[in-house]
């Protein structure tokens, strides 16, 4: 997935009430300065394209943004940024075009649906939301169509708010937006859970509603539903990190670089307000343990969707303990069941119901115990080759 470059760490122009980076801000772990040359060296050492990340990366002065994007274009042929879009101005748009910057925008909807992305007062928050919306409209008109990240919560995905959220997504589709990622709320504090978190049933209803909406839209697609279907069919080579047995101490898919060139992990694993040093060697003990631990004790034992879900993101684990499965287990089971039924209706056979599932599970467990983390697709292909060799040998 490349490198997340965070020149200013978790510094942000907003104070999103549910942000998973808030523990770092509350602990005072903020970045005041950065070293561009050190960041460049670290990116070259990683050897992959980077996406500017935060906090809010557009807090970086425009001349430094241009220097980083010039470097990114020369070395990798393109650039990326994930932003709340509030600060986007004419100069930024000029640089987006000049340096082939792919823009991702984090926003939860129009007007009151985005109020959790707080900016001090309700009036200032609504004004910031209008700026983000105006930026999306302009980027689409300028031929720089962004992608979206939308987090579902009480402010935008209850039965009361879903119609407005769907209307907004229809508008995005008409403007030409093609990709959106749906996030369930990651909760680290009880007061945030009480104020913003949806019950599992409401999350499921919202997700299934958006799945139905997607079937009506000519362009806009939610990567979540495609990924769940591909996981069930063992076509997971391009799956995002939450489905790929992430090690919380190395977070292979998120290779962060901080302002002075330090290596860092995905911020979703930072539960104590500390960005711990990245480990050199990945381990997959979490997945070996989850497979054997009863569901009543926080594990995944006996779940036919274990190979696809793998306990999901350690950042959403029960009680914030990465050794447990995700607290959104009920939601993901419901979506996998829904996708499984649709595949069966189409005559496909998901891996979750195949007789050889136990052998695929054994192969994945063996790989994790050896420190490897292959995809289901590659593992299944290797199993088929081994079976063919065995059959050929027996015939001869």
C-alpha cells in the first residue's frame, strides 16, 4: 500500500471527536518541525510511492508540499494525499495537477452529517463542511476527481440520517466520484462510544442499505463490498490491510515515515497515545491464537469466515486488546453471510462452504507459524499444484 508520510504527525486543523489519533494528541505527542531531506531518505529506503497523511497534511506550507511532490513525481511518477479538504485552495489544485497528486478526502456527509468533524463551534464546523464539499465539487469539475473515506456513526448512519447520506452519495456519483471506502467507527473511549457508536444491528442495516444503493449507481463503488466478495472467492491479492492478518507491531501494509524520517506503524494500533517503534520482524501469533480461541473468549474458533476476516483489524479489537478479534464481529459476519448467499445464488461456491476449507485453513496456519503471510489466492494455487503433482505421481 505504499508509505504514509506524516511531516506534522497527527497535527490537524479539525478536532474530529472520534479520531483514532486523539490519544496521541491528548498525550501531547505532537510534531512541531520536520526535516524534508530526512523524509526523502526514509522514503527511498522504503522504496515505495508515498501518500501525504496526517492529521491534516495541508497544514504543511505550500512550498514544502511542492518540494515533496516534485520528489515524488520524479521518483515514482505520481503522488497522493489524504485530507479533510477544508484547506484546499487554488494553489493546492495547481500543484495537484502539476505533480499528479491523487486526492483522497475524509468526510462523513453534508451539513449536520459531518458535525463529528468538529472545529470548535457548530458554526465553524458547518462552514468547514461546506468548504470540504466545495472542494469535492471543484476537484470533479477540474478533472481531479477524488476518492472518499466515510466513517459510519450516529451522526450520519442512523435510520433518521441514512436518506440524507444516500442522497449525498448519489450526488457524488453524478459528479463523477467512483470510489469510496466505508469505515465502521473505531472506538477507544467510553464517552465516544456513548455519543457516536452505532449498535451492531444499526451498523448492519446501514451497510446493507449502502450495498443496495451501490447497485443503483452507475459509477460510485464502495470497495468494502467488492473486497468481501473477492475474499469469499479467494481473490484477495489486492485486499486492503484489515483483511490481511496485520501484525500490530509491524503493520506491513502501512509503512509510516514521520517528520524526521522515523519509521512508524499504522496509527490505528496506537492505543496508549504513543507511536511505538516499528518492529523489524513480523509475527502472526494473533491469528494462530484467534483460530484456536473460543468465540466466547474473544477468539474466532469455528467461524467459517475466519480465513476471510482473520479477526479483522487489530485496531478494532475487543477492549482495545490486539489479541482479541474485532469488536465488529457481528457486522462482518452479517456482510459475509449476505455476500455468501448472493454468490451461491449465482452458482459460485465461496471458500467458506467448500469441503476443502479445512485444508486451506491448515495451510494458512502453517504459513503463519513459519512467519509467512500469503494470500488465500496464492495459498490455494499452491495447494492445487501440489494436488496435481500428487495425482500425477500416483497415476504413474
